[in-house]
C-alpha cells in the first residue's frame, strides 16, 4: 500500500509524510489501515521494534484531527515524552500544534486546550483528570505507547486506571495500544474493544544468537567467527566497528556500565580518528554541565568514542549520549536495561553481557524476563542506518549456551498481567475515582472497576471486592472518605490529597507528623516526607547504622511523629529515611554535589531525582498545612524553595532570577550582590567579576533581573574588587561553595 492511497488525513499530510521519506506502508501498517485505524477504529499493535509503530500512531492522530478531534499520546517516561514531542513538531508545517506536559501534578495545563496533539506520561494524564482539566472530554484519540508496561507493578496500575477513566469519560474513543512484546495481546485487545494487529515483519533482518567459544551462533543456524584479541565483548565490538557499525552493550549495574565503557574505549579509540574533534566537543559539553567525578569519567570515555548510560547521570548527560550515539559520533554505549524502555537508540549490534540482575527484595541475582530481553534485542538495526541488526548473548559454558537459547532465543514473551488488585495500587486510585466523581456508591465503584484490565483477566471475582473494601475502610478511618449506607463522598482533605497526587498513606503520615509539631525543623520535615510510601529512601549500608543511630538520638526532639524502638522491625526503615533526610538537608545547606555523591554513594542523576521528589512532597505538605490551617505553613513553604534550588535562605531572592543557580547565587552573594535590586543598581564590573567574566551570561541575568542598561559594552572584568562601590553589603567569601553546581 502506498501513502498516496491513504484517505481521511488532513490537507497536505500526505505530502509531509512523503517529504520525510515515507512512500510505502510496511505490512503491519497496511494491516492497521485495512482494520480502520484512519476511520476511528481502536487497534492493539504487537509488532517488532523498527517496524513502524509510531507511524501507526501518527495515522490515528492525524485522521482524528481531520475529523475535528484531539489526540493524546501517553508514554511511560519523561525522556520519551520529550523525544516524541520533538518528533511530532514537524506537523506544525500543516498547522497541527503539539504540546507536552510531564511535570507539576497539581495543574490543569489549560493551555493544552489549544493543542491538537498532547504528549504526556500516564501519571501526568491521571493528575490532569484528577484536577478536572476541561479539555480531557474533547479527546477523540488516545495512543498508549509501550502498553506492555501494564504488567509493571509500579507504573502499570496508573496506566490501567488512566485508560479506564478516559474510556469512561469519552465512550467510543479510539485507543491505539502499541508494543513490541505482548505475550497475550489478544487479552489487551479484548479489554480495549480493539482489533489486534500481530506481525513479526521487520524492515531489516534481525538475527539473535549466543556467543560461545569465539563464535556467534545465530537463530537461523549460521555462525560468525570472532577473532580472539582480548575478551568476548571487546572482540565482538571490534568486529562490528570494523564494518563501520555501532554497538549497544547491556550490563547489570551502573558500575559495570562505567567500567565496561572505560575498557571498550581502548577499542573505539582506533575507529574514531576522523571525528576526534567532534568527540572532544561533546566531552566538553559534558564537563560544562557537571562538576562531579562521574561527569569527568563520562567525558573521558566519550573523547575515545565510547560512553555509558544509566539513571545516575543527570538528564542532560543522558540526552547528550543518546543524541551522539544516534548520529554515530559515539560508537559504543554501555547501558543498564532501562535504556531499552522506549528511547530511540538504534545500533548495528546489541550485546547483552549480563542476563541476570540483582533483586534487592529477594537478596540475589535473577534472570531478566523475556519481555525485557526482547526490548533490548529490538534496539538492534534501524532502516536507513543499518543493513541488518544483530542481538547477541554471551555464554561462558556449554550449559549456559543451551540455557540462553532455550530461555531467550525465539522464546515467547510472558503474558501481561494486571497489577491493580493490591492495596498500595488501589489506595490512591480508589480515592481519586471517588473524589473526581467516577463513583458515588460502593456498588458504583465496583462497577467502575469492572472496566479495568484486571476485571477482564481475573477468574477470582471476589478478590477485587475484598481489596476494595479493605481500602475503603482505610480511607474512611483516616477521614479521607465519608461512607453512609453505601454512599461514598470524599472529604475536603481527601479531595485535596487526590488533586496533589499523593498516596493516601503518605498523606496520613504527613498529617500525623504535622499535627504533633508547631514549629518543625528542616531535618524533621525532610525525615517526615522521606518515610512516606512516595519516597524511595536511600539504602542503609551496614557501616551507616551507628552514625544514623547517633543522629536519631541527637535529633529525637526534631523528628516528627512516634519513633519506633530500635528493636522494632521498622527501625531500619526509620534510619533509612533519616539518611535520605540528611542528604536533602546537605543539598539545601549548599554542600557541593561532588561531596554528596561520595558521601551517599549516589550519582548526580539520583540526587536530582531525590530532590525533585522531596520538592514535590514539600509542596504537597504545604497544601495539607493550608487545608488543616496549621501554623507551620511558612516554615514548610520556605524549605520547599530551599530544596528546589539547593540553597540557604539568604540566596532565595537571587535564585528567583532566571539564569542564577546555586553557584552563581553564591558567587554573587560573596561579592555583595544579595538581591534583585542589587543586580539592577550595582556596578556592572562587580557583577561581571562575580560571574567569572562570562559576558553573555551576565547580560542575560541583568536583563532577567529587570535592568534596562544590561549591555556590557565598554565594561571590563578584573577591576580590583576593593575599588568597586557596593550598597554596603557584606562581601564575606564562602570558599566552601566554590564547586556548587547550578540546579
């Protein structure tokens, strides 16, 4: 089927698609068109990576917009939302606007009402529904990307309930479910009342195999000999780079990714002579945006043509690695399996070095699932980039060779099973269903839940009723619901908790802590939010116990709520939360990022993730304090801002100016610039010196502060500090802040 044969699309859409290189539809795409995807029919597509799933979404969205509708593209990750937004922005050429929303769980984002396509995470969509975003009812098409994540215990219930709510709000809405790996795709299609499109077709061939004894043994019965040079991974990489390809290496841990990239750089350095200057420029970008040892290590690898990728990196560093790998400037990336979750990082050859990973709950190593393995395999090979794709596992013995073939090569992926019917998942979703009016009675609530995937799959119809009644009891006990003769209504505080997207158990913990302290300390508040279910506390290592036991003893009057006994099973959790609280306190006290990474043995990306969560929970705590009319409101509000920017209170006014972060605020403060007014009236040479002579940065900050004469023409740095007049501000240096990173 040719693109010219398509109908039901907006004017000029076909011309735009052809200009981007799409002329002929792939077989799975043609199957979807025949099934009515451009006519508003729901589709579940279970097709391999690189076989055109995104194009299916585009056909559905464009045809829906042509009928006067509005489309929503749901993704599991913020990074994927940003990627899809950039990809869809090309539709602006045919007057189709695109918006993206991934943060702030308390807003309705009314500006999105003017957009034709909206890209958002499932959590954000759920929060928009909870906050009654008016444009939700205008939706006519929903894309659920990576729909197999319904099986994920953490993300799955939110995606499931969000889809159930959207179907309830917009009966007959078109839903397109996309995944490369669904073992029971027919059940997902049945739930969504959709036509199932299944295909194994791929635009370029993908061979999977196992490396053993210097040869790759592929699933098609062929073998490829790999000359022995050093070790299997490096030898396989040398082989593919020799043919001008690229490689993606999956390992089990962050440390393994970093060490593997360092070793592999000795191989890649021999193939990057022509683009060494480009690599140096990329490495400099990494150094400019991070002042930690991890950033230095990453930059050093990049200069030689390899890189690592994991959640410990800050977002910008991950983005730099992804972009540079896509354009093949970086030849090899060593990553943890999270990179396989949807982000577009194609390579000629995928090498899965580690097929087991550590499970902290079980206390040992366990095999990756077939679904995860196939997601990694799917990164191999892309049209117009590679003539083929290869995915390779490594075996160290004949027994392991046979096991890997049996377990993964050609194996069917596991079935996707709903994870909804457990109390932690249902606590927040039942409260939100009641607070937003999806159910007003116990019977109505069960009827609503009957529209979930769990209800479609289960044979135990009593389990959902039992768990639901248990959750209702908990919510009523904590005064989040009123239940009278089967009628259910959310209380004022219950409605607030739903709107701020807080786990009711977190809310109960916060309310209890706040009600037992009129003037909470920073450490006390940080500890309070760190022991809620919405926080993943830092792991308490064996060497930490004595220190945090002593810290708990010294600050027992600061810690909110009832402290457990050291013999209580929850004592370890209490100390883990205290460790997390101390890390947040260090951040807000301006301890530099490198010190924090070493002190808590965490990556810069982990710091930012913890701080983002802490900031959100402090905002939620502020809203609760307002609802309960508590006297601690101003303290909470102040700490929320300090955590957001990572500064002491004296810098809060400076960091409110766009372009000023932790480093620059402290530099300015130490030169006597303390306020926005100071930026407007102080000598420009003083400000330029404080900002290390960065002229463009200084001019931008002066404009952002409202200074009308922001130009630095004729202004020179390095004028002796003592000759510059200030507004009688203290100029005490704070050398401890020299290495702080802008947040």
